[in-house]
């Protein structure tokens, strides 16, 4: 059920309750309309409103916690992609092909995150991601470091690639836009 439908039904239920209450007022005996009865009803309404506020607060806190966790995950993944690209750029020109694969992988992950893909499409994208990650790793293994600095960069690139494969997708628009717009 959509949010608009739910809100409409809730509004209609509240209005129906108000009309029923107004019509019952004429039918109820006088003792039900006393000040003491009104105080009891006001206390009950206050209790219900307090419980509703607590539940709503917990719901918002839960949603914020989930959002913050996903946001942190996205930032870490984007940072790893940028670090891998910088590491490969420092290695030497032979890594330009690997950087191209990395760029394609990043773009596919961004497209997958922001586009509402069908479940079948999702499986295809996950398979392509895995293939691209394996290709990047395979090309990294084919590199032969010539100096101690290149050995360190090579190890760092392999570590970052493993973290990217383990950490999942990248979908932060702001960080990835800067990453993708750089000159290759």
C-alpha cells in the first residue's frame, strides 16, 4: 500500500471517529458527559499520545541508524576506489588499462545504485561486477614491480582490490562524480 493511501485511510478513520463521537454525544447518558469522565478520557488520550511519540521516536532513530551505517559504507567504498585509482596512477603507465576497468566498474555500481533495476537485472549487474573485479585483480597480478616503491604500491593495490571486493558497491553521487570526472 502506498504512503498516500495509508495517509488517506488514517485521515478517513479519524474523521469517522469524530463523527461517531459527535453523534454518540446526543445518545449517551449525562453521567458519561461529566467532568470526571472527561478527565479520564483526557488522561487516556495523553497516554496514547505519549506511547505514539515513543514509538515514532524509536522508528526515526532506527531509520537514521540504518541510513548512517549505509552512508558510512558507501563513503568507505568510494574512498577505497579513489585510493586504488591513485595507487595505480603512481605505479606507472601500464596501469591505465586497469584504471579503465576500475572506472567502468565504478560507473556500473553507481548506475545500479541509482537506477531501480529489476531483480533479473540485479543478478546480471552483480555477475558483471564480480567479473570486472576478477579482471582487475588478474591484471594486477600480471604487473611486475621494478622497484621497492612499486612493490609497495603493488601490494597496496592488491589489498585495496580485496577490500573493494569484500566491502561491496559504491554509490555516493558526490564522491563518485569527482572520481569519474577526473582526467584519465
